[in-house]
C-alpha cells in the first residue's frame, strides 16, 4: 500500500498564515509556499544586478553560469538582495566580496536605500572531486527585526535593516582572521527567532580538500545571542569514524562497470562527517532540526540527521543502500550502449556494484524539506541515472519511505490542498552519459520509455506522479527552489530565459521572457505580500507582476 502519513492541520495552517519571504524557502521548513495570489505577468517591474561577473563566468565555463545565488528577502515593501563586488579571479573565489543591498517599493519604483558588504568568504575552490566547483551561496536571513549575514571566521554579522549598519557579531564575538573557518550554506531562522547555520573548519595547511576537516558544526544563535553548538562528529549516529575505510568507486580503466558481477572497488579513507557545502538546515514546528551530512572524502557515505530542540542527537538515517534501480532498470540493458557490463546484477550502482546510495554533492544546493505531515524530503545526487539524482523520503522517525528518480540540486516546494499536499519539483532528463563520463562506454542513449526532456512535475506524498509539464522550448528548468502561491500556482525558471506560472492542474498559465537562453544558474524564486514574483536570471533579480495602473485586473 502507498504510504500516506496523516497531515498535521495546525502545522499546515501555520505555514500558510505566515506572509513575507524572510529566508530561503520562505520558512524554516523550506516549503516555498505563501497565502498570497501571484500577480499576472504583465511586465518586468524592476531589475537589480546581483553579479557583475556573469559574462566572465559564462566565458570560462562554456556559457554555463556555475553560481548559487541567494533568495531575496522580503519584508512588506522592503527587499534585501544579495550582491557581489570585488574582483573576479579564475579558480579563486576569495577575491570577490558579498553583501546586501536594501531596496524599498515606493509606488511602482524599487528604490535603493543602502548597501552593506560582508567580510564572508566561501569555502575554497576545489576544482572537482571532493569540494565544490559551483560558487557557494551567500544567504542572509531576517529574524527578530534584524538582518543576519554570514561573516568571516565562522561568525555572523547582525545588521540594522533600516540603515544597514552592522550592530554586532552575535555568538562567537567579532570576526577574527581565522581563514580556516567558514559559514557554509544558508542561514535559517525558526518561528522563535533562533538562527541556525553550518560552519566547517579546514586545516590551515593549504590543502582543504585532501586533508580532513578540523571541525564541522551546526550553530544556533538565540534571540538573546546565546549560542548552542552541535558538532557533526557527535550527532551523526552510525557514521564510520573519520579514519575508517569507506568503499570507493571503480577506475575508468575498468569500464564498463562493474568489472565483474562480484567485483568491489578499493576503499578510501572516509574523512569526518560535515555538512554539504550549500545545505540549509530545516526546523520543524516541534523544534526538531534536520540537516544533511557526508564523509569529507566520500559523498556516498551520507546521512539525514535529526536533532532535538536542545541540539542533542535524535536519530540519523543513512542514505546508503536505498535504491535498486541501476543496471538494467533506469539504465539500458546490460551489454548494450549506455548499459552496464554484460552479466552485472540487476539494479546495482555500476560505480561500486552495491545498492544505490543517495550522495551529498557539494555542487548541489538541495536541503531538507519538511512536509505538513512531518515527513522529510531530500534531493540526493546519483550519477548512475544520467546525473538526475533521487528525491528521498523519510518519516519523522527516520524510516525510509521511498524515492523518486530525480533530485539533483533542488529543494521542492509544498502545495497544500484540503487535508493533504502535493510536491512541486523539476525533472530534467539531461543529455549526458548514462553512468560515467566516457562516451565509449556510457553513451547518452536512454531506454525507449525514458526520452530526453525537461519537466515540471507534481507528486503525491507517496511520490506518485500527478502530472508532468514539459518545457515549451525543450530547455532545462534552472530552479532550485520553486515558489507556490495561494491557489497552488507554481513559479519556475528555465534556461530558455523565461519565467513560468503553472496552474495547479499542470496547465501552463503564463510565461514572460527575461533574458536570452543560456546555461543559467539554478536559483530560487519568491513572492511578496502583493503577489509580485521575484526570479533570478543571468545574475539579475527580476520582479515581475502587474503595474499599479493595471492592478484592478489582479486575479
């Protein structure tokens, strides 16, 4: 029987009653929905340049924009936007600077009020393998009447949202020149005003991705500025020790994989558990905190971890040995183009010949999503299904409930309806090799019932498809956090340069062109209290809606 957990109606109503958009995913559960109807797309109402380096970045990465941008923060008519400055240096993010520009709607104009730059730096560039090649996200949060920004040395800066003045550095005191500690991932605020964030402390030897991390922790700063800290090495139950050997993956010289039906790859040192680089913790209404971790040297050894409201361990659920849909299932038949080696066992991940594992990829921004029934969804990475990943589902007790075979770099949104809900996400069928990067062994040929295509999908709580909508221009959906309005209308970006509004029944409501088509960054959307829709493309924040002179036609 499909799993249908009971919906907690008070939780669902509480999520709906909150307005504004104070953080990534709008709330601490990252549900991405609001009780405001979105405005019709009549025109672009405002545009703010966030990233002055887009043309350089695209040129370096073959017309792709490998950057993560923050969700705008919205408080009534006030809008807070991530901006970048400094200088751009290839393979060295530290020469750039990040900060916030504050704007205010004055009639139909979005007027700049102030700019405040932070001392924050992202974790070092890695160049592939362990660590990120996509520029990490700088995501502030609005809580307790203050604006909190990531800062230097694993600290936060607390700013006055009216003036932009830095008031203090709550928690760990003023930032110190500790260039080995990094705030990593979005800041998150719960309903009580607690601010949560991840910190990773690297070795000072200059080799952060080949040496184990020194420390990694989830920190909470309360409204009274008191600090509670939970170290990943103490809260991820069941993880192998940092010095243990974890099963690795086969070498390219052994393709096609697996080399034989019973082969296993060599093991590598696991490394300490730490958060994925762009993971935003999620906080449930009962105070339970959810985060995602991985072994520093091996993304296949990853966990969804729950903490009690006092930041003590509650449970950890491994992402390993969860999928049996590799060789001969999502992949073409063994021994055929794009398939595993002839004789391989059905369903295994060809890279290590075991049951598939959800991976925490440092180039992803996927974060835990807490549904109205208290269950948790997480978009994990898997390479063996054409890099589509899996959307994994767990109960509030850590029981594994199943997965849908797409989860790469997206935190879905919740569309509540009646006493239930649906999940809105993307499903991109990428034109890449099946399970490896060798065109000789891993062609992009797919099964007959799995053509190339790019879809927005709506799923039941049991991850059954309610509908699929293909992109009208056959381009990727470049969204990592959809927005859902009061009527269940979903708002999504695509690489064709359009912003789309999709009705609750899966029909296309409206589209508006914002930029030319190219390899856009995966970005979040937001909706303000007046129903204006905020979308990011080409390093620009666009605000789309109905101008005041036409406001009477709002739905």
